[in-house]
C-alpha cells in the first residue's frame, strides 16, 4: 500500500508539473495563442490558418522522404509529427531570441526618449526619433509610428497601434505611461522613465546571469531528448529495423516513446524555463 501511495503522489506531482496554469483562469483559444505566437516572433502578414498549412506541408514532406528511405509507415508517421510541430518550434525560438534582444534594447530606448523629452521635443517627435536613432531592434515599430502619426495626426490611436506592433510587456508599460502623460498632463514623465530604465537594466542583468547558468543544462536535456530519435533515423535504413517497427508491436513502442518524449520535454520546459513577463495591459 505504501508503494501505491508513493506512486500515486508521484503521478499527481508529474501531472501538476506538466499541466501549467491555474484552473480558475480561462486560457485563450488556439487561434488567439497562434496569433500571439506570430506576433511575438515578429512575423507579419501570416495568419494562423497559413501557419497550420505550413505545418501540414512540412509533415507531409517529411513523411514522404522518411517513408521512401525506410519503408516503415510508423517511423515515417513519427517523424512527420515532429516535422509538423517544427514551424511552431521555430517561431517560439525566434520569439525568445527577439524578446531577449528587445529586453537588452529597451533601457537604451527609454534613455533616448528621456533625452528627447528633456531637449524639448514633443512626445510624438521623441517617439518618431526612435525610428531613426533608437536601438536597431525597435526602430521598425517606431518608424511605422512616425509614418502613421504624420499621416493622421492622432496620437493616442497611433500609440495604441505602436503597443500592438511592439507586442512586448515593457512596450506596454511605456505606451501606457506616455498615453496617461498625454491625457492627464503628467509633469514627472522624465523621472518615471528614468526609474523604468534603471529597473530594466537591473532586470536584464539578473536574467542574463540566470540564463547563462542554466543554458548548458537545458541544452544537455534537449540533446538527450533528441538522441534516441536520431539513432532511430540512422537505423531506419536497415532491413531488420524496418521489420521490427513495421509491425503492431513496433508501432506501440514508437507511440510509448513519443509519449515519454513529450512528457519529458514538457517537464524540461516547466522546470528549466524562467518566468516570462506577461502583457498585463493588453
């Protein structure tokens, strides 16, 4: 009985690690999460439906190639599933890289904004100047803001579109601070932006140290997760391997291995991922 209780508690613990979030909060639907994924990766002009089509095409292409090489349908289906998830994985990786680059660039952007306000520029002029002299990672969004503001002259709508274009938690805070300063006539905008710049530098430094310390562990876990499937792909050209996996038992082995790999990957992400700042103002 003690062993059963320990096993049950271990299973519950693993379930809580794999399934994130709180049951009291409703999660956005798949379309909303996909649009957020595309926005975080900086991919413009691509709809969630187009991303689904890209995933399906990648899965079909890999299925055809692996089936032609190995002749084993279960092996081809396994790698087709991995390929179908590939575009979303690429977008997540690009989104993380883009978020890291922006996190390093925001203190400099806020400093430029403070300098512009202290030099007597209006808020629209200071924001437009960031499209020319600001950090490279943020220039396109501020350049588009300048073009829209020159065309319409409506500051608040252009500022809201800038926040949507940036799709960044820090950008949301900056946008809201500027919007409130414009609407209520705040006089301490410079002090607020200087405090924000100081906080962003401290946060970026601390997060950079944590990511450097854990990067080797996360990369080692990814290699350990991918190694069995790479070995399977290398052995897929041998006739004995094809006969072994071209059966019901082989399909069950691949299914169980895929499930274990999925659970291990979710555990790795859950344990090794640093808490991400959320866009609470959008």
